[in-house]
């Protein structure tokens, strides 16, 4: 038996309780890097990381009870206003990853901010850190509109303080 780097399939899963998360109580999405995610350099293409941020944002919203059907019924949705992404290390074919997200700010009127952290399961290394600011829009017009009360209540209840990061 060789003593090389462990295979992604041998990596223990990262959980909410695993050390190394930037904030407590992450919402998690496991990711297995497939060939279609790679670019010409043999590592994950930056556009794929953005797709993963979108995937976990939708999954977390659904888990909070605010899915696409609800947004359409309300004619309101949260649209990306700004992404800030720090690419810290590359993911490669076969890597087993864990993506985390937290809601870290909600002004209760128009905007919501998510924070993200992507880690490789085999060594726990953080590969990406990101923030996305969303604004509430009226779906039928695309114009910014005040957040419905149900959104304010749901998002505010799920907020995680970034001040806890300095205590971890």
C-alpha cells in the first residue's frame, strides 16, 4: 500500500462541527469535482466556482423556506449586486470539497449579504472565500423594491454574526 496523498474518496467529510470554518453554523453543500468543471490548465474554472456559489445560495434559501416558487408568487427575488471572490488555492479533478455559506447581513429593506468558504475535504484547506451582496428586486420589472416582511423575518432569523469569527 502506498503512502501518497489520500484520494478524495478517502477524505473524511467536513461537517458543521469541523474546525476551520470561518463562522459557526455553516449551511453546507458537498461538491465532487468533475471533468466538465475544469479549464485548460487542469483546475476548476473560475466560472464554475461562481456556479457553485449560486447553487448553495439557492439550496440555503430553499432550506429556509424561500424557494423559487415563493419568490415568483411574491414577484420579488434576491439578485446579485456584487461578488467579491478570493481564490486561495486550486481544486482539481476528483477533489471532494465542502462549500459553506452564511447570511451575515440583512438590512431588512433592500439588501442581504452572504459569505462563503470552500474547503478541500482531504486536508481541510480553504480554497476560496467570497461575499455576495444581493438586492431585492421586483421580478416583473427588474427594479429594486423593498423586501417583503416574510423575507426580512426569515433572513434575519438565519443571520450569523461575523464578530464571532475573531473568537474562533
